[in-house]
C-alpha cells in the first residue's frame, strides 16, 4: 500500500492482521504539533487508505512527550497576519473529515498531552484509547487563545459525550485525565502505556457499541429544542465569569453550537466561520502572544542542569512552608527549618492537604510526604544543594542568617532569598560567595501562582542564574530574571496600583466600586480585595520599603487597621469583613456615581511604573516585562500585558492622561521616564 513512499512526519506500518498503524513523529520538533505539512501528509495517506481500506487504522505518536499538543500556533499566527485563517481552518476540517469517513475502524491511541487539534484528530476517529498515566491529559483549550475548536471539535464533541459535558470542557479549556475522559465517554478504553497500541488493535478486532445511556444523552442534549433552552443558560453562567467584550470566544462557541443542526457539513461551516472571525480580534492576537511569552519563559534555562536534589528552606511561615511543600511535590528532598516545631507543624499540615489535592492516591502521596521533613535544628543545611531563606522582611535578620548558615553550605550550593522587595545589592554584602547568592521570589499562593522572579545583583554568577532557571522549570514554574532593585518587577509595578486603591478607599469611595472599576478593565481581582488577600501588614511593609523609591506615601488606612489587628483575610477583617474565606462586600447605594476618572486613577500608575521599569531595564526587554506582570499579577491577559496595552492604546494618549491626573491629584501621577521610548510604538 505504501511501498516506495516515504513520509517526513508520518510512519505507516501494516501488521499481519491487516491493521495499519500511523505513527506521528514530526520531524525537527520535540513535540507533535499539527502543521500544514503534517496535515498534507495525513491527507495523502488517508486518500490511499480510502482506495484500499485495511482492516483498521491506529493513530499513535512516536514522541515520548505525548500524542499531539495541538495546531502549530506559529503557522496560525502567520495565517492571521496574511488573512489566510479561514482557508487553513477549512483545510484542516477537510483532512479530518476524510479521516472520519474512512470505511474501516479507526482508533486514536493517546498518551501524554492530547490538546486542541490533537483531540480533534482523535474525535475524527471512531474510537479513542488512552494510557492510564498521570501525564495523559485530553482537552480543547482553544478558548484560552481567544478562539474555539475549529477542526471539528465543537461540531463533534457535543454529539459524542452530550452537550453539558462537552461545553464544560470547551468553555473552560480544562484538560481531562484518562480516567475522567473514560467516565464522560470521551475515550472508549484505558490501557497501560505499554499495551496502548495492542488495546487499540483489540478494539478494531472486536468493535464495541457505545452504552445506550451515553447515546441517549448525546442525542437528547443536542436536539433543536434542547439547544435553544441550554444556550441561554450557558451564556448566563459564562457571563458571570468573564465579560463578552473582553473574551468573546466562549460566547461565540455557545452561539455556534446553538445554531448547529444535524448535518456535520453545516456544523463545520458554522465552526470555521466563527473561528476565523475570532482570530482577527485583538483578544485572540494578545492571548496567542501570551502563549508564546509563556513558552519563552519555559525555555530560558536552555539546556542547563540545576544539579539540585536537596532543598533546605528556612522559615516555615505561609511562604516558606508552601515553597517547601511545592518542592517536595515536584520530587525534591526538602528539609524545613524554623525556631520551634510548633511553627513547622502547620506547614506540614498544609503540605498534606496539597499532596492529597494534587496527587490523589496513597502510592503517590506517601512518597511526597516522606520527601518533606521537619528540621528545627537545621541539620539539613550541610547537605543541601539549595538553601532558600523565607523569613520575615527585615534586612538585618536576613543578613545575620546568611552569615550564620553560609559557612555550613557545600561549596557548590546555591543560596537564595524569597524577599519581595529588599534590594539584593544590599543583602549580598553579608554573603561571602556572592556569586551563588540570588533571589527566588515566589508569589502567594505558591501552588497557584506560576511565576518566580529570578532576582539578580551585580555579583551573581551567570552559570548559577542558569541553574536557578533550570530549577524553576523542574518546579513547573515560569521564571523571569529581574534586576535586584527595590520591588524588583512585579511588586514595583503592583504597589502604585494598590496604594492608589487604598487612597481612594480612604477618601470614601466604596471598596466594591473600586474593585468593580478594576475588574471592568480586566483585572482578575479588585485591588481592595487583593490588599485584604495579601494582608494589609504585608502591603504596608512592602509599601514602606518601596515608598521612598517610588515617591509614594502609605495611606493612613493601612497602618491604622493593622494597628487594630485588622490585617485582612487572615484575621477575618481588613478593608472588608471576611467569612468562610470570602469577602463580605457591603451594598453600595444604587444612586452612588463612581468618579469618572477612577479607572484611570487605579490603572495608569501601574502602566506608568511598567514604562519606568522598561526604561530602567529591570528586565531585558518588553516581552519579558509583559510576561512577568501577566503571570505575576494576573494583569488582563487579553490586553497582552502593560507594555502591549500602552502600544495598542497609544503612549501619547496615556501620557496625556497621566499629566491631567497629575494636575488634578498631585505629582504621584507625573509621567515616569521612558514614555518617549521607541519600544512603546506599535509593532
């Protein structure tokens, strides 16, 4: 059938039973992404199979990394720039539709990551088999890129597993485990990784009929009346989470599904048009840019090795304890030190909860717990490859710790601080071997926040910076190298925003009004709620450190409430009252009118400081700045980051607004250096 033919990406073989196995191994890439060339080869293979149908076809990956990570986004971005998105979508649909129409049994054998276009290729097969392994994740995350599945995913998945389950997967972009995928009918069988292809072949030899209940649910939830009833409910649920003007993709997906009929051709046509339209939006362009920024951060370590097995953490408070737990979760041996066991035990208890949530089963939880050990005496320092200091924000205390502990460290061990604001050029004075000293600034909560700032200073050894970058990668975190000036990158940009919100609050503007203005811009959490979550004491402490550097005063509201024991969420009261971990926001008089310039007052100080950070080269370039602020603060991803937002809006426009605010409210709004930089011009 394939004699004399050689393919660059696909490797077809035929066994004695007449079953063809198509193994995908994209040339020149560590992962399988569906490029035009990969699809063209698949189209040629499927064409030949349609003329001489085998007993069955198994599609598998030859990559150890997984099945298929999705479409080639670099190509997709190129199509968007050239206006060829619709053609690219329709081409992918045609190829997968030919696969779906093959007159033989087809099975996708899935291991590892199966995302986006990979899942759509699997949906075009009659059956799906998944490896029972923690690395197996199946999803359609396109909504996170500002679009929705365009190669048949939105047309096929609701008909396979029922509309409610399908829409939940597509609207959230979440990935299902192998077990979860089996439970909802997304895959038909599970297998050990070693027997994956054989299990797929067994389905070809003995095809199964789907359960009647599954077929009934799939049919009933996709009838015309059901779609008209369910669609408005889905819109309401989605609108409670995101604004349509910020993220149009989920709303477009719901409408496309609502209009889709029984004909696959009609559903594919609606799907292609809907995705092509979304691809031209600024939201899609910026979210795809954010994806590439994330990939850049993942690759900063290059091929460096971290050489770290044992991590010793000093300070078992919320940050230190959670850093230790995350390191143990990711496979490192960890010793956790504090003055007494009563300070360490709460951290061990939180770690136990984290392991149970992330690892699920005792055979995975128990080894993680065994890797995390209490160490009140600090015996683990001598054998540690990395010591992380995570004590309170006091330079003298930190310096005393370095002088006491560094002599015990191995010669090649790294010494890191989790300080959030103290300049490292100051702290490194207390370190004998300054070349191995650096900042590893985690963000709270450690388990949720993806960013770590790698904080530099003037004596840091470049090889040790690479080791730290590789360590962050092993932790499944995103590192961004920053200059060790006060506040580094994220806190320096975030603090003017938080302090201005606190000032507005002290002026009598209701907290819910302030939070609403920020969320309308696209921030994930309002600044008043954020201050309470971080802690008023922490905000005041960091503000005190950064205030002189930034020329900002601490609003009296923060200090007064801290003195009265109202530090925020952790005390049950701060700027809000908290119950069961949630802020009880007071009702606002419906006749209250928010100041017209409130949004500018809150957000422009953040943009102003971002421009100053770029000017001061706190990071190496604008892309790293945007990545750091997005992943460190949740800055509206659909805007592409603060610098991208400045470019899109116009530097001159925003600078003019700052000057107007400065004339009205004072010099804290005065434009910082850097607003005339060519880097702020649109690309």
